[in-house]
């Protein structure tokens, strides 16, 4: 990185930050600045994260006793459906790409904005429009299909507001597609001079591969939900077996999107962790090229494994074997990434700031989530474990232990860049450790009860499982505290936090070479790049100094 | 209540699944332990300011390490796949001479018909040490019959038959429940699997209220629905003779050859134009809407009885 040139550009003449570019509500709602759009997204998804969180808090409370406490079965079914729909489509899918991706992609490649700034704003309005349908479905009584909308339950039998909920997901899908197209074009067109593909930070690679998956997979979701709406609203018999339709067809279509969607959620998380670990280990990432190939391999093979959701759905045994085989194969690149993150720590100068704690937590929880994925890829194990709490625990290890931990790592890592201020490190470390402990307390018991035969989506359950359910609910309470804490100390930091300086972690990424918060145009003039990322050489990039002043590094070592 | 109703391994297959499971737990426990101790070890040894030796690794070594663990992981995963799959393959063979029990699921109950005609709700009685095959269908949404002690589960679909088969090796009362979310009372769509000794099962069957067996009921339906008007060998209308049809290869008018299993018989009653037997005109009317799932079970049982017994099964294609 041509640090000298950038340092000249940023420190000497400080243009007004993007936050100062307009203070009215209208200035935010009509902005085309990728950084402000990222903030709009962050506020929206945080709102939905807590709505989805309240829904599951009620579910976990209800599950404290085998006969329930306060809810009817219908209310219970609506709450877990709501939790799934909101957490998947209104939080996890947009989480890292729409917030950190939007904010950082242009900064990391040395651009002034994304390729299509107005399309970027449109994508947020699509999100809000889709969210409006979902909120409508929610306040008019909810939806009772589960997040998976399986037919013919969703088309002919469910009594909730299926059409509104499906329409909301349909619309929000186009927001994903718009973001994906924008990121692909940005990565191709707007890289700074000298920023070759193999000098891109891994976060950019993650954004690029995830965009490909979003653009290719999301239309299939749109199609399948449209067919559900057509059957439910107009009686078009696509899935109704009694009129010649095929209910299992829906599952093929749905998982053709929804399995790649798992990778939509995890690839960005891998990107974040690949930025955080080298910074706090003061060590270049181990096996950069393999990390890139692994991202691409996951994105491609991820499209070919959807059938492993249907081992008991009446699929032919031969198809089961093929999908089982491919599911084992897709686990290989994920394993390689875990080994590379671990090896990055080797011979480092490791410090344990909050982002690093979250990132290390990610590696541990993702490892367990991935390994239990191998259990479910084995047909005989899956036959017993599918549709039980074992599956719930598995995918929460990947999506919550994995993606949400990485999201928190990224939030803490780039918070000084976004706001220009530091947060309370002590509280943040406390929250990171609490998250890890609360998470394990919540989901470890679910593996046990799942293998012991506790089916998912059960309002009432046999007494033998009560002890495990109580443990899980207590864990969820700890987790809830760990998720509310950042809201408080981040809020505090926005007003009282210490000024951060351009590069509080003394990190190497291009985004750290501009001011915090960055100027509206990001860079005064576009930087020239002549080396790869992660040049954390001990002499040039010592760990962040105590006073966190901007350390200007001189010269360049690859 | 103890976990026995859930976790007892009540068949040889279940024991086999359990051992696969515990081997996987051991392997992944070791991998987790390896990763965790490497991370913890590195974090301690290479914490900032420690005296550990640092400096660059040779490029070549890093590359070799990378290739090494990629290949090792690939082989380990392929081995687990092969091993789990080969366990599964032997379980795919449908046992011959199995006891065939029909299960019809609906929101939110299981209706069961024993081959002798006895009916049960939310209970399945089976003899031990005898292969049992459940032929299942749904009247409304997708359900899933989950037998935790057999380590088995299978979706139950509307408009189609799916099958589960097992040979119980332990007597006792075990759990049976729905595992595919099916609406309001999904969580109470549960019941009991009762595994009895063979003499007990015989006694239990004899003690059931007098009911004609399925094939008898089916024969009556075959007449009352008018099937016999065309399908009787003496009929003036040109329709296939159904004696011995079950399990036989049937050439179709479009050149395909299908095996006349339950699914074929069912489709031929509900969707007669789908697979027309070679040499016959597509003149049969559809009975969709005019026969219930229970009546279909009886009709098919009758057709099977024309082939010399309800228990002989062809190997399933696929």
C-alpha cells in the first residue's frame, strides 16, 4: 500500500466527514453515499434483529415447561415462524453485505463509491418495502408456516397471513439482487490502479463471491414464492397433490435457493474474520491464494448440495447418495479456511481486543457448526437427526455462532472508522466473552436433546426433555444480555467516546488510510497500490499504541 | 418417564446407526480438540511481547503444509462418506415377506390399519423379529413418521406412498411422533409403537374387534364402485384383467414398462390416463374425489390379494 501518498492525502487536508454532509432526515433518505446507505441498513436490520429476538425470547420462555406457560399452540407456531423469517431474510442475509459491505467495499478497493449509487439506495427502499409487508403480516396476526413455507401447508392449509409474508420475502430478495449486481460491477470496474485481483483484501473477495451467489440464487426463491402466492391466492394447482401438483417440487425450488443462502450468510462472515485475525495477530494471512480458492469453491459447490435437506422427503436413495457426497466435498474448503485462520496466529504478536475475541469465538463455533454438518451430510445420521433440535443447534452454530459473531467482530473492528470514536474496550470484551458462553449454553443442550429425539417446532414436548430446555432457555437469557450490551456502549461511544484517529488498530487496509469518519468522497485522490494486503510486518506495523494516535508507516514491505 | 421410549436402540439397524454416530462424535471431538488447542496454544505462546521465536516461514513449507491438510481433509471426509453410505446401502433392501401395515396421516392423527384389518389410532402394534413395512400416505399436508428408537423417519406425503421398514429386536412401548411441521397441533401428533413377542402379537390381533380384513373390504368396494363391470374377465368392455397384476411388469402404450407397485395401482385409479397399459384404449374414468385414502388402501389390498398374498414385494426401483 502506498501509505505515504495516502497519509499525505488524508492527514494534511481534512475534508468534512460523510456524517457532516447533511443533518436533515431528508439528506439521509435521499443519499446515494454508500457509507450513509450502510448506516440506513444497519439501523433497519438492528430493528429487525431485536424483533426476531423478542419472538424467540417468548418461544424460549414458553419452552421452560413441557406444557407451556402463556401461549396457545397457534401463537407459538407464529412466533417461531416470525423468528425464522425475520432473522433469515431481514437480518442475516443483508447483515454483513448491506452494512459492512456497502461501507467498506469502495474504501477497500480505493473507489469514491459503488458502481451504481442510485441502485444502491433503491436496494434499501426495496428492503423497507419488503419489510413493510412483513410488518403488516406480523401486526395483522402473523404467519404459521415456519420460515420454510412448505407446501401444501402454506398454500392450502395455513391460516396466517402467508401471502403478505411471502410477498415481503419476494420483494426483499430483489434488494439482495440489486446489492449483488452493484458489488460485482464495483469490484470489476472501480479497483484503484494497481489493485489487482490477488491484491484484494479477502473481505472484498468474500463480497464478490457472495454477490455471485445472491444474483444467481435469489431469483429461484422469487419464483418459488410467486408460485406459492399464485396457488394460495388464485388456486393455481402447482403443489396440490389432490389436483395433480407436486408438494415436493416446492422443496427442491426452495432449497435450491436456501442452501446457497446459507453461504450468503457465512461467506461474508469469513471475509470479516480474515480481516480481523491478521490485524490482531500482526501477521499476514496464511495461504492467501487458498483462502480465495476456498471462497470460490464454497460458492460454486454450494449450489449443488440442496438435496441434503430432503433425505427423508421421499427423494430416491441414489439422489441421497449423490447429495451426501457433494455435501462432504463442500466441507473441505471450509475446513481449509479454519486451518488457515489458525495458522495465521502462528508466530504472531497476538493481542486480544474485542474484535479479536469475537473472531476467535467465530473460529471455534464455526468449527463445531461445520463438523456437525458432516453428521447431517451422512444419510443414516441425518435420517434420525433431521427435523430435530440437532439440526437447530447445527445451523445456529453456523449462522449465529458463525455469522453473528463475525458481524459483531466487524462491528467492533470498524466502529472507529464508521463513527470516528472508540467504545469501552472493557465492556466490549465482556460482551464478547458473554456471547461465547451464552451461545454455548443455549445451543449445546440442543444437540443432546435433538439426538435424543426431540423434534423441532414443538410447542408441547415430553417431560424427559425439560432439563435440556431449561438449560437452553437460561443460555438464551445470557445471550440476550450479551446482545443488548453493545447497543448501550456503542450508543454511549457515539456521544462520549474518545476520538479514534484514522487508524486506531494500526491496520494495513486501505480503509484505514483515510480519515475516521471518512470524507464523503472517501479519498482525496485515488491511491496507487503496489503490494498485497496484510503486510503486517512486525517492524512496520507494531500493535496499536496505547495512545492510539495515527502511526504513519514508512516504506513498504510485501 | 425415562428416555427409554426415545433412546433405546430397538433394532439392529438402530444399533448400527448409534455406532456410526459415536465414531463421528469421536472424530469431530478430536478435530475440535486439535483446533482449540492450536488456537489456545498459539494465543498463549505468541501473545504480544512473549519471547517466542518469530520470523518468516519458508514459502515452500507454507505451500506444502497447505496442500498437506487439504488432501488430508479431503481423504478423511471421503472416508466418512464412504463408511456412512455403505452402512446405509444394506438398509435400503426391502425385506421380503414383511408384515405390511398401512398408515394414513391427517392433521393431527395417525390412522393405522393392520394387515388383518384391525384399526388403530396413534398406535402401531408390531411383532418382534419380523420385518415390518409401513406404507404411508397423507390426506392433507406433509407429515413425517418418526420412530426414534428405530432411528428412522420418513416424510408422509399427500398423493403418494412412502415406506419405512424395520425389524424390531426389543419388545416394549416406544415413542412415535410427527417430525414434519404440519400446523397447529403438530407437537401433539404423537403416539406409541408397541413391539410385542410373536405370540402376544397374535393374541392381540385376535382380540381386536371383528373386522373384515382389508382385501375383503376392497373386494366389496371393487364391486360397489363399478370396477368389476369392466375389469371382470367376462366383461364385454375391453379392460385389463387384474389377476396377478401386483408386482408384474406392465408394458405401457407409450413403450415404457413399469412395475405394478402400490404407486402404479394408486395412479391408475386416480389418474388413469397417466400410464395406459399397452393394447388398451384410455377409456377408464378417474376416481379422484370419489374414493378416500382409506378406500384406496382397501382397493389396493384387494388387488394385491389377487396376486397371491399381500406380503410379496418387488424390490423398489431407484
